[in-house]
C-alpha cells in the first residue's frame, strides 16, 4: 500500500448561483486524492483540476492520522483535468516532505493486459484503498471536465468517487518498487465498470509547464498553459470514388491521407494549410485514410491528434501534404518552409486545367493551446463575470459573460439504466449559435442579458433575459451606444461614458433594448438594498478595467529571458495574456488588454 505516497484531499467549495450571479451559492464539501510524485529532483502534489476548481479552502490529510495541512492550487489545467498543489508556508512543506515518499514517474506507455493498481480515498471512508486491474487501451477520448479530447488510458481497475487524483501504478519487474504511470480522472457517466487515467506523459508536461510558466501565472499574466493544438477541419479518404476524383492513384491496400476541408483563422496553420490539401504525414508518421496513425509506443493505431498533444507547446510540427497547383508554379514561401514541389508516384496530373498534385513539406509552430479558441470556456464552475447597470428609480439590467457552465445549467441529465438522457427543453435558442462561435480579433467573449431586475423603467422587455429559458428572444450583445462589444468590459465602458443618457443595447438578432438613466443618486442604493447586491461589477471584470503597471514586472521579464524564453515569442505563445509582454519593459499597455477566462 502506498500509504506515504497518497494523501486525502478535502475541499470546501462555493457553488455558483446562476439565478442571481452577484451572490454566492451554497458551500459544499468534497474529497479526492493527492498523489506525491518526484520529477527532476523535486516533489509535486498532483490531483485533478475538477477536485480543486472553485475551492475556497483546501487541506490534505495523511492516512490513519488526524494531522492536516492547508494547501492551495498553484497550477490548474482544466483542459487535461490536472492540478498542482503547494503548501502555504515552508514549515508545512518540510513536514510533508518528511512524512511522504514520492513516487517515480514512468512515462512509457504500458502494453494491453499489464496489471495495474489504482489507489485512492473513496467517498464514504477516510482510509486509503486500492484496486487491481489491467490496461485495456490507450486512446483519444473526452476529458469530462473540459469536454475536449485528450490522451487517456482505459483500465479495468474499479475507480470509485473520491479516487480522482490518485495514482495508477505498476511494479518494477526487477525491484518490485511501484511507479506512477498516470493519474485517475473522471469517467463517462454512461459507462459503468470503466476507469480512465491521464497518462504520465501528460502529467509530466503539466509539471514542466508549471516549472516554466508558473511565475507568469503568479504575476497574473496567464491562468495556465496546456497541450498544443492544430486546428483544422478534415474528412476521411476511404471512399474509392472520392480518392479517384482527387487524383489519387492507390498502389497498395493501405489507404493514406486525410482531406482538409477548412482552416479557421485562429489556427496556427492558417495560411499554411489550405482547403483541399491532402495530409500524408505528420513528423514522418503516415496518416491513414481514417485519420489514425501508428506509433512505436502503442500497440494499436490512434487518432493523429495524439502526435500533436505529445509534442511540446511552441515546438515545430512537420507536415507532408499533396496540393493541387499549376504546373508552372514556383513555391518559395519563406517562413512557411515549403520545399520545392514534386510530382508524386501516387498522384495523377489534371491536364485539363493545367494543374497537378504536388508534394509539399510544411512546418507549423504549435503556438496555440487546445480549447483556447473556445469562447465559452470550459465546464469548470468558475465565478461568473457580470455587470449590473442601474436604471430609473430602482431597476437594473444584469449583463454577464456566457460560459459553458452557465449553458450546462439549462440542461438536465437523467441516468436511466446506464443510458444518459439529455433534456434541453429549457435551453434558450441562442445557445445553439453560441457553440459554433470561435474566438477572433472581433470577438473575445459572448455577452448576454442575464436577467432584469424589474421596475417601471425596466418593464416591457418580456423574455429578453436569459433567465426566460427556452422563451428567451434576445441574442448576444453586439453593440452598446454604437460601440462594438468584444468583451463584457467594453459594455461597462460604453454604458458608463455618460450615465445621464439612455443606453442603447443592440443584439445580434436585431432586437434593441433601451436602458433608462438613473432617476437620482439614490438609485444604486435602492437597487443594492432591494436585491442584496454587494458589488455591481464582479471583481475579475473590475480588475480588467484598471490598467496594469508593467514596470513592476521588469525583474520577471529579465528572469524569463534568462530561462531562454525571448519576449519576442511571448505574444504569440500567450494570446490570452492581459498585456503585450514584448512591450512589457516599455510599460506599453496592449490596446485590448482584457484577460480571458
């Protein structure tokens, strides 16, 4: 039993009140497991992100001991559902290090059938327990917290509530010492007797990201760094007629290549990959026609996105593609690193329009993170950014940033004999459009009218508010007083320019709302008393309205340079930062300096 390597985590959490976003919800208590690991001669406390998100107080306990140590989450990656904890003082840190034995991390993938142990503190008890099972398969599957696809390993070892964050281990065949090959994560509700864990390769990437960028987070420039992403739409090329129409001549039974159907502007491959390209290889790995690849470390083929997520964030990915080009075209794209095109043995010439398929080698810098282009964020229930605009004598309009967690509040799930039934009957129609939106230079947050605090001056806007549910007739806010709304902060600034005049709010579906100016100086006090409002603008939003003093961070910039990260690269590496780090030493604030969730 790994008594000294596995700790119990207890969390006090503040739920979010989605009905009255300016007030807090109920306080709840949850438990999970913490794994003590060693990486590069340092000890780290690892658990799941879903175990610590929105926690107001965290503490860890040792097995069969009343001793407890307060901790805080110093790094949370909601995409991969991993978090790193640390003590709040050096004395507690020394206490933990003296009482624990850190597990060595084994990053090699294990073959199917390998026996594993799953450790944790199941809900309902306080003692460490473990179960045995075997490796079932390694695959790309949905991480429950973020609803994004990541590298996961399936095991037959029973995983119980409370085991989240616990280690999956194997025994060294020579020494008998147990090594950590992954961290338990949430399973899919519709699957019973199936356990999943995040493989050690991802755990190590998370630790390395914290080591490299933790000080940027501490300074408030970023919230986290996760695995890289290469965004493009694609289609399988398994149909013989389709392949023939594209000019592919298949000389073997093993069909290769996938067809690019689109590349979003937010992708790191925008203007490098093109619609109509046929991707043959990624870093020398042949892409099968169904989108899978074979890699040495795995027994079975796996989705090509595995190749992207196992790479370092900011590293280079090489692609070999077929592209339809004019025969006389000369390719010299500079930074895109295209090699001279050449006619391939498995392609045919399109003589009728004087074009042919040519093989090109492209290089893409993976400077986009998985899920970062999501306007609605992730499923973690973080405090909602809001602004309450008083109107008339004692009314107000409540505007919020729409999030995935908020949308989830309008969905009900029922578990019927292992089958999950989803009821979306209460969802506002606009949500269907929101989920297709992507982050761009013109759109950083989805801003909605959440609720109306009724009065004579706010009456007449029936079903405009999000709280109307399926009857809601409004849409996202696109302009206020003629000013485009990219962030919720833009709305606040536009409404507060001249509070003595009415505010005109325009929605994406053409509807209009007019906010009456306050009747007197006591309007705000009356609204505050009537609805028990502590703050009219949420703290995170209010902080964004205050310019950041970058001069205070000059020592941090110098340290970043010493670590080998040039300031020139940082703006492309971190599109989510509050300020332009390249101009940090000059104290120049970025024009749109709002931070992302």
